């Protein structure tokens, strides 16, 4: 049950305030995050999202974490753009498994023009016809592309800031923080909701994490969706040997995001395979209200659907149900 809220949504957070929240004693941090979470969301529910790589590998960018960059020797097998029917089959399966949001990722520096882009628009229309939320992450966008995606019914566009502006250049050199902010502005101007977050575990300092949160939480409006990823260390990428982060840092990151941006969907995204069930449970208690379901993220493994169901059941929680459109048949809806 949601509870009434009296505290205003703020967009003027200072770095000192953010540090103060992130470093609170754990009981106080979790209490504050839980209190806000309950006012703005249903604390027993988690949204299930499904990810599909619609175009894989061979990317010209040099993002140090990414197995899909053509610059690194990884085991990712390249795959050209899937056709809309293949993608929709995958979306139907995700819906049967209980996902209500379907995210399509492409290893592009920027969304292409022409036939490929038209195919992406067809995918978006198809996913929306299944009454699922549709999200895309295709790299940088022009304004007309953002408008076309909006017209096709795209719910959200994912484009992460990844880290602080100061640390960013140590991870990516082929496009700037400014480039990213500009794409986000185009998405916002087109009326698409913004999905924007970052990654921890890349060797950044705590201050870099606070700066990332500051960049996100001083946007007005806040991003509607904030994915928090724990680096998946992939063999062959420059970040493969980064030290593992303490799972409590992930919990602190999520709790702080929840407190700063109470209305956002905070998504416990990549990296769940390196978190114990108990650490994931803490992330959910700290205010994460969405997970990626399915055996695969884009190119790396993710906990299997039955493991997720088991965890939610043990916690007495549930997946957020699909909103059933009037007149829709039940045959394609989740089994549980
Ligand atoms: N090519 C597009 C782009 O970069 O904008 C879209 C796909 S890209 C894979 C989407 C996001 O996935 C990245 O911004 C990054 O935050 C996240 N990501 C990629 N590889 C990751 C990894 N190994 N661990 C955690 N997150 C990762
Ligand atoms: C996001 O923030 N995390 C997702 C989604 N947005 C596109 C991607 C995670 C990718 C993890 C590495 C891989 O599977 O290739
Ligand atoms: Fe390319 Fe996106 Fe991977 Fe960067 S994160 S290398 S842009 S696919």
C-alpha cells in the first residue's frame, strides 16, 4: 500500500547532502529509503523487465566495460539487426514469464537512418501492441529520430551517464558526457520518458558515485527510471580485472537513489549473479523496484526466471501484474 507523502520532490541536492545520505549508518539509511519507497510505491511489488540484444557486437565505441566494443577481444558473437518478428516472439515469451517492460538494446554508437531504423520502429509498435512498456537503447539519437520513436509509442529511452563527469574519460573516450546529456534532452523534448543510470565497480571513488547521483537527481524532472548496474566483469574488456565491490555499496547506491528521486523506478540491473540472494533482498528493501528477468541481459548471463520467482516468493513479494487491456484474451499472460 502506498502512503500519503508530504515531502516535496527536490531537484537541488548538493554533493554534501548526497554524501551525507550515502554514508548514513546502515539502519538509518535503509529506514529513510524504505519510508520514501512506501510513500511512492507498492513495497511488495517488483516490476519484471526483459532485455533483448537486437543488434550485437562490432560497436565502434571504446566503453571500457562493454563486451560489444569491436576494440576488445571478447567472446561475444556479432549479430546483425534481428527482424521485428524475431523480436516480438521474444517479447511474447517475456510477457508469458511475467515481464511488463521489454527493453531492446543495440550495439550502435548512434541509431542508424533508413531501413534499420524503420525496423526498430516496427519493433516498438509491436511491443506496444502487446500492452507492454517498450524501452530502447540505441546509442545517440537525433531529434527527428527521437520524435519518430515517440510517434511509434516508445515508452522510455535508456541512455546512461554511467559515472561521474570526472571519471567518465577514464572509461570512454569516443563520446563525451555532453553528447550523452544532449541525447537525453532530445528524448525528453520528444516526450519519451527517460531511463538513465550508471554502473558501480569500475574503479570509481565514492565521490564519483555521489557525483553521478547528483547529475541524475538535479535533473528536472528526474529520470523516470534509474538503472543501477554492478559491473559485469567480462574477459577481454579493459575492466575485466577490476576488484569486486562490497555488495553493501550497491545497497547504499540504491537507497540513496531512492531517497533523492522518490518517484523514479530504481532498477537493480546488471550484476545480480554476483550478489547473494540476501544482498539482492537488501537492494529490494533499499528501494529497488525492478529487476531484469530472463537468462540473459544483453550478452551476459542473468539469474533464471525460476530463481527470481523463488526469491520473490521467499520474500513474500510478487511481480507487478500486467494491466489487462479491456477485451484482451488471457492466453498470453503470465503463468503465475
Ligand atoms: N550502445 C548503446 C549505448 O551504449 O548507449 C546501448 C547499449 S549499452 C550496452 C547500455 C548500457 O549497458 C551501458 O550504458 C552500460 O551502462 C550498460 N552496460 C554495458 N556493459 C555493462 C557491463 N559489463 N556491466 C554493467 N553494465 C553494463
Ligand atoms: C542498463 O542500464 N543495463 C542494461 C540496460 N541498461 C540496457 C544493460 C546491461 C548490460 C550488461 C552487459 C551485457 O549483458 O552485455
Ligand atoms: Fe557500444 Fe554501447 Fe557497448 Fe559502448 S556500451 S561499446 S556504445 S554497445
